[in-house]
C-alpha cells in the first residue's frame, strides 16, 4: 500500500515539477520530499476542483481562473 502511495506522489511531483521548481527558486533552498508531496497534492486537488466547477457551471469561471489552472 505504501508503495502505491509513493508511486502516486512521484507521479504528481513529476507532473507539477515546473511549479515546484519555481517555488524552490523563490525560496532559495530545496524543498523536502514531504513538502513537495504536499504541494503537488494541493495543486492536483485545486486543479480537479476548478475543472469540476467549470464542468458544472462554466459561465461563472473567468478567463483568469481557466488560465491559472
């Protein structure tokens, strides 16, 4: 079970690698694995919720939110 969680975490970290690298660049130091996992999961959850909102009521989602997701 732990291996599946680790694989999912690695997938999300690779999916959001550019954004994680941007955060590390701004902070000026590398992030720990746990922080990378937390940030990747947060980005994934935000993206999926925006997509769900957009699918249910696309008129209320502005261009900025579509672009930022």
